[in-house]
């Protein structure tokens, strides 16, 4: 009996555990919150990631460890990796959890990135705002997710407010200023790399965000073949440079026919949730196969898939379930503003069929604005 340890007990760990059940896997989730939603399906070791006694207990009880959460302290990942197999490796995790390190790596690998500057002081921010130009986004280097830890600067008058909001974090988690990219589209590459170096990607996904939080994803993203190949090549370059094992996502902005890399997520990714019903093998299943050294499954998809995130509170399931290809995912979380509490996936053989399903569900759930950009794209 193989036990997979997961650091972090959110919906990603929950979906990993659900996906691993048919493989006969056991799980152990380490999380500091007693109501971690993965705990409904896997035993929970409730402790801080820095608690060495808990880490030792975790290491004794699992065969391999992986992450649901990229902000596990790098030292804890390293401590574990000295005792048990940990995938992805701690170096990959530490690069991916620091916006400065990941953008520096992308640039070294010849992957275009938005202009950026490391910000340690108020004087750095003034200088960078001038050098990069405004609008720009001040972001924490670490610990940000769902658009948290970001401040948008529209003009020089916003510099004071940006520093007041985030300046104190310059000496704790670090700050980075990024030029604002007026992109046309956002695309993600969800990729899997096995222990033996085998590399696969799912069809590329187009994503739409609302207030910095993923709102909808559509796959396959309609892109020229040469452009799609470029995105896949970038992801492969990153995976090989980090000797990455497992699933990860590379988020790209598409601007004037060119990709700029925004960030990578060293884990299964929200923009890959559609693979549960939409692909031959889901991102969760392939992540487990990768970390266990098993053969990766095909990432082929049939037709198109759209995922809608439920943020804050779960809507009524009925209109989704009434669709022939409507799939419901309730993470079992309590409602809270801005929180990802569930998602729905729709799969269809044709764009027209998918549009029709989205239109109906959008109307019945009063989510017309959420489905509108996807329907527009499907119309071509
Ligand atoms: P995630 O939940 O994806 O981990 P995050 O908190 O790490 O989010 P980012 O991915 O950096 O944040 O930003 C969230 C969204 O904000 C992006 O998907 C994009 O829509 C927008 N955004 C971020 N950086 C830029 C930029 N430099 N120019 C334009 N838009 C941006
Ligand atoms: Mg992120
Ligand atoms: Mg992001």
C-alpha cells in the first residue's frame, strides 16, 4: 500500500486524493487548519509546516511527498527531501514560489517576460516606476495567490498608496514591480513531467480572470499551431531546467502575437480542472503517476471543455446537472468572499453545443457576465 503525503489540504489535495483512489493509493495531508477540505477524503495531520516533530511524523507515515500549496517553506521541503522522495524537488518549489527567481529563470531560458524590477526600498520603487513606466503592478515576491498581495499603479500619484499598502513587506516577503501588459489573451500550459523525463502537455487553455481570480477556462485555446508549439516549448524548457517532476502550469500573456510569461505554479492548476472530465487522463491522475514513477497517461481531449469557477458561495447545482455534459464540483468549503468554493465543467463535441450549454447555465444562474467572454471566443 503506497501512501502519498500532500503538503497543503485545499481543493487541489482533495481532487488528488479522489483521483488516486482508483490507483489504490492512500493519502496523508499536512495542513495547519482543522477544516482543510481535503480532510473529508484523506487523513489530516494538523500542524504547522515548520513543526519539525510533525514533519518527522509525516515523513515516517508516507512513501512520497508532494504539494497542494506552493508556499510551503522551502526549508521544510528541503528537510523532507533529505529523508523521503519529494516531487517536485525543493529547488523547483523555491524558484516557483518567488516571482523574482521565476522571472529571472524564464529570462535566462530565453522566454520573454514583462519588464520587472526587484524592489527593496521606496527609492527602488520610485526609480523602477520611472524606468518601467506606468501603469505597472507592485506584487509581493512570495505568498501571493488569487491576485492577493498586488497593487496596481495607474499613475505617479499611486506610488505613495502602493508603498503604504505593500512597503512593509519589502523586507519580509520581498516586492517586485512589473510593467502592466495590455495583453489580448491569457493562456496557460498545463504540463506533466515524469521521473524519467517524459514530458506531456494537455491542449492549451485560455483563461479569464475577475479581480485577479480565475473565473473561466476554455480548452483547447484556439491558437495558430506555431504559437501553440512555442508555448509548449517554453514549458518544456522550464521543466527541464528545474528537473521538474509532476504537473505544473505556465501562465502566459499573449500580446500582439507574442507570449510573455507571467508565472508558473509548481502544482496541479485551476486552469487544468477541466481535464477531469475533458481529457483521457486528468492533471490529478498524471501528477500522481509522475511522482510515483508510473507511466503518464494520454493528455488527449475530445471536443471542447469549459470550466467555470464558483467564487464566494456555491450556486444552485441543478442547471449545471441538467446539461448533458455538465459536471459539478463542490469542495465542501464554507462560503467566504473571494474564496474558490467549487467549479463546474462542461464538455461538448462542437463549439455551438458548448455555447448553448453555457448560455443556458449563464442565464439560469444569473452568470451571464462570467460566461460571456467564453461564448464570444467560441463564436470565433
Ligand atoms: P494565481 O491565482 O494565478 O496564482 P497570483 O496571485 O499569483 O494568481 P498573478 O497570476 O500574477 O497573481 O496575477 C493575477 C492576474 O492579474 C493575472 O492572471 C492577470 O490577469 C493579471 N496580471 C498579473 N500581472 C499582470 C501584468 N504584469 N500585466 C497585466 N495583467 C497582469
Ligand atoms: Mg500565482
Ligand atoms: Mg497567476
